[in-house]
C-alpha cells in the first residue's frame, strides 16, 4: 500500500459537542490526506457501531484497516473509585473495541484481508499507581488483541498492537480524565497526597527527559499501515 485512499474518522457527536475537533481534522486533512470523512461513532453502543460501519460499507464497499484509538483516563487512588467507575473504564478502553471488532470482522473475513491496529499503552508494562482503572482497561484491550490475533489470522487479517510510551502533551487525556467518586476516603489517603502530587513530575523525570511530540504516534501508525502485508510488526513501540 503506497498511500491512504480514504480515512473515516469516528467521533462522538462530531457536529455538536465535538465540532472543534471535527473542524480541526477537516482543516488538517485539506493539506495532508485530502480524503477524510468525519462521522458519528460512539463505541459505547452497538447500534452506533453498526450504523457507522454500514455507512462505510455503503459508500466504499469494504474496510481495509481499523485503528482503535479511543481511550478514557482515570486519575486517583484505586480504592476511591467505585466499582461502576471500573466498569466505565472497561467500556471505552475494552468493550467498545470488542463491539467495533464484531461489526468489522465479518467484512474483513469475507475479503480474507485486513489490518486491525490497536493503540494500547506502554503503561501496562510498568507499575502505574494512581490510574488503576485506566491501566486495567488498557490491559484488557491488550489481551483481547493478542489472543484474538491467532484466530483472525486464519482469515488473512493482521493484528498490530502499538505501544506508545508516556506522552504528557498533545492529547485530551488529562483534560477529560475522571476522578474517584468516593470522597469518604479523602482523609485516609492524605498520607499519600505528597506522592500523588508529585506523580506527574515523577513520570516526566523517568520517561520524558526530552520533548516527545504526540505526532510521532500518528506517524508510526502510518508507517505500519504502509508496510506490505506480512511485514508489519506485531507489537511495535513509539517513544
């Protein structure tokens, strides 16, 4: 594959609450990709996944590549997150991935071709306190990707699990992060407040001694996509 023919960018409510993101994608695409279709996709709901993919099939007849890039960050002490928040983390970080796969895979199986690329996170490979629901969600996605790879490979469908490092700028992760709902545990965890307050600084000291533009992740995805079938790495990193 020498070039990207068309990109479908799935965003929740692209013409209302996320209109700024949609316009930013369209403006960027004018100078780079040319063919980008922004459309509504909410992986929390099976119906939305079905409707979104039906749009693609109706217009383009097939899907060559699926990139899983949705994620939702949780920051706080593990005990303070109520069980429903752990469920909430599994929805975008894991269950939504499975929902979309179930809609896309039949079309890829029919063609006996395709690539599913998962944007996971290097955070699952280290001890990462203060964001446990997020780590669990990403780890679940990772295991879904790794273990289903053997099954779908039989149909000519490739899997790639991209492992970005700790990128501190350039995403909406921290701006939209969710915090614990059990405030009754605020006082007991005052003993860890100093560690919590220094966590971001610690991450920067450990992993970010120099600038790391988030654009590198997108460039790595493009690099992988453009490799010939059979030559794509299974678990590449970008950091």
